[in-house]
C-alpha cells in the first residue's frame, strides 16, 4: 500500500486539516522535476513548504497538549474540593471525574497517534526528496526536528499524572488498601514471565489500556516523575568466546547472565550487581535472579577481586538488613567473582531503555513493564577499537542517557525498532486475569517467547563469532502489526461523528443492545520459562491504584445485554466504550472476575465548550438580526412610502428571528443539561429565514415597479 493512502486511512477525522499535507509535498516534488531539473530555487521553495508543514503540526500538538494540561489541572482542583467536602454524594462525583479522566486518556492516545503519523510522514517525504533529487535534506533537517520534536515521549508525564488522579478517584479520595497476601520474595517456582513486542504505533494505547487496570510506579516518591528517572542502563558481561551467550541461548543447566545495572544518568552512585541463573541447583532447578548493591567507585575493585566479599557483607551488616540478606549477598558476590575469575568476563554490551512499570501496591503477583527506546551499544574491545577510555573501566564514558545517541558510531549502536512488554505473574494456578488475557490476544502486541535483550544484542554485534542464533531474529524482517479488531483496544465509538471544529456529535438513534462473548483462552505458558526473581533493586513507590470500581474494561470482556443510553449506530461490532460500561463494578483480583454484571447508568458531565458553542450559535443569529434591523431603520427614516413598507416588513422579520433564536438557544441548553438524545442542529430555521427574505425582496420589487 502506498503511504499516501495509508496516511489517509490512519487520519483522525476531526484533525484531518492539521496533518502534514503529504500529497501536496509529494506532488510539488514530482511536478517540479517533471518540468525541469531540480534547482536551488526549487530546493528553497520545497524546504519552505516543509517548514510550514512542520510548524503547523508542532503548533497543533502544543495547543492540544496545553488544552489537555488545563483539563487535568481542572480535574485536580475539583478533586481537592471533593476531599474537603463532607457531602454524602461525593462518591458519585469521584466516579464522574473518573469518566472525565478516561476521556482525557482517549485524547492523549489520539494525540500520540497523530504525532507518530506525522513524524513518519515527514521521514517518508524526506526520503523521497533525497532519492529523487540526490541531495541530503534528511541530514540537514535533523536540527529542525530537534528544535520541534515530534516524539511521543512527551506524553509520558501526562499519563503518569492521570494515573495519580485515577488513584484518587478509584479510592474515592481515601488511602488505597495494602494487599499483603503474597510475599515480596520473587524467587518462587510458580513465577511466569512472558515477553512481547509492541509496535511504536501502539505504544501509547498499550500504556493506556494497562493503566486502566494497574497503577503506574515511580522510583522515588519524593521526586516528581521525569523521563530521565525512568531510564535503565545495563552492562552485560561475557568472554571472547561468548560462553554465557551460548549457554543462555541453549538454556543449559546453570547458565548465567551477569549484568551491572543503574537507574537514571551515569552520575548515580548506586550500581546493582545482578545475576540470572537458569535451572539453579539451590532452587530445585528453578530459574533465579540474585542481586546486591555497590557504589560505583567500588565496581572496578570488585571486578579485579581487590574488593573482598567480607568487605561487601560488612557494609550489608552495617545497614538495617537482616542476616538472611547478608548471607544471600555473600553467596551472590562469591559466585559472581568466581565467574569473573574463571570465565575471564569482560564488558560486552550496554542496553538502554525508558521503562514504565505497572503494579498494584504491595502485591507482587502481577508486574508489567514496558520498555521503550530500547538501544544496544557495544562495550567490548574485541575488534581492537578502544571504546572504554581506561583499562580497568567497566563502561564507556561517552554514553549516558541522551537517546538516540547520535554521537555514537553506527557500527557500535543498534536501535531496536519495537518496545518490549514483559509480564511477570506469580500465582499458584497460573490463572491470568481476564483483562490481561484479552490484552495478550489482541492486535496491539506480538508475543516473542524467551526474548532477551542481551541475546539479541550479541547475536547482532558478534554474528561472525556465533553459530546459534535466537529464533526471533527472523521476525524482525516482517511487519508485526496486525489488522485492528474493532472490538478490542482503546478506540472511540464509530457512531460518534466529527463536526467542523474537531468536536463530536452524538447520533440520533438509540443503539440496540448486543452481546459480546469472546472465547476465553489462557495463553500457552509452556513456552514461557518460569523465572524466579529476588528483586533487590530500588522498590518503586505506587503513585496510582485501582479499587474494585472498574468502569473502563478496555479489552473485550464478556458483556451481557445492558440498558445504557449512549451514542450508537448500526455497526455490527461492539466498541471499547460498549464494553467499558457493561462491567462498571469489576473485581481486579488476579484470576477472579465478578460473574454478575451490574447495570450502570452512564453519567457524563457536559463540557463547558458545549454551552459556549450553543451561545455562539445564538449570537450569530442576533448579529444577523441586528444587520437586518439596521437596514429596516434606514428604510423607515430616509425612504419613501414603499421603503417604509419594506422597512416595516424587515423589522417584523428581525423581531421574529430574534425570538425564534432565543427559543432555540433555551431549548438546546435544556437538552444539554439533561443529556437528551435528539437533533441539536436546526433544519427548518435557516430554510424559513431564506424563504422570508426572498419573499420580502419580491414584495419590494412588486411595490416599487407596480
């Protein structure tokens, strides 16, 4: 499919005039070349057009972002008044505000898709320009894209902000309950891990869907969430024969992966020494992850062996940790130092990503992480290139968190094309929540069993040294996007029609009730290795949580017939909102969903802009009446007998139209306040007005020429 057609299909109709004019730019590029050779004047004209398109898109994104921020600020201020109120009906207000937040989440998803589509369109047109003209505009245009970036990362802060407000609404302004039914010890045989790829087009939508069921975590509750604080960097170690790679790929007994990880920039002093072991003998052949913490100044000494295990354990003993943690640290440190000594390990690959995690407070049964901007960077010296400045150094000093790392040579960097979604589930029965089952079966994600960042990076950087390769490499050559299923995902109802100003208009007819009962299928867990985890990395703090009041089931859960007044059409598929309100009260405990679906009456607060639109319509009619009245007064004061007769007719028309406009204004306001379904447009008013004006003109001509 040609990209121009694909762009038309992916356009969000209310914003269609704000997209990059891809076809115009393409025709301009083609027509000028067909007419004559490409000249400097043509180049200047084309760059000017492209600049205008970039400015148009960037200004629109900024305007919409400011609008969303103001709506969120209004929600926050309103909820603060709720918390101070003692009104018994305050719970209903929280639920209405929760609906408003979900509407904002829809807008963020639309804006994110808009940003992504326009970014791809600009990249496509730059590629065509360079191919057809032989010039390198794509390289020179990078600076302008840095000044006016079209990246979706900018919406992460807003999504986290919404998660915080959701936390308040879901708990009705009360402190969230703490669930302690499961231990935080994650070294358990029944812990299941599954990995998925997410196409960049679907990242924001996946974030939003998960956030409706699980809260977002941040690392430090004392600080505001920042993009830099969500970055994770890891240096993986191996030897020149890539023994750790081969044993991990073949899942040999005792195969281990060793990495040093830190959160945020390289200035952070805390480094986490981690080891993942397959079929660990000390855990009855279950997989395990062990870790402990060192200061960055101690790392080189630890690798060289000059920092002894006793010194490490002494630091642990001086902290407030119990004896079991000290023993675990001793065991892990001894094993890692032994591997460094016997296997001659050296830094090989650095991985970088921005991570958003989702988890209920103090409930370790389900944890979901989404890694974006995944990047792999070489750290080794095997090709006789000195990438690390000093010999004992264990990581490069020229790499920090400046994605996309334009200063790194292309042969040393690999930017992964997808986001990586990982689901870690710890239950006795491997029972997946129904909403999670629907998510993994939908079109938004692509399952990749046993995906490993290190295995992928090593297989790409050291291909000439390897015989065995991961099975998922072949999937990089195909498009993992799947056809959108109308009954799944975060989508607006198809029956909501766009108006001129980019707003929505509800239909006139009432939707027929339907049933949706997808086949519930538990994902095949046999292909997903059980991974025991002992998480000693910094425990994130919950900033969002959800109660049992789950009004927005995002992913095609079974829904019974309902009696809800909402916008509708004759479409044959249920949309996201149809199923959202079918289960307004949803128990989100893992593996258990309420069997009874309560009927819920949809309460939607009318936006102020709806009333303003009604007022603008009324004022437009009054302006016309004032103009007509001015003409009538001139005819009465300065005309002859015929002019006075026509002036009288015009005055009567102006008065009648004013009264009619007032009636329509009051009726619309009454319908908006009561959320009444019906026609908000005026069919007969303009027709009658035109007919009366034509009749007045005919009378004028008749009397004048009689």
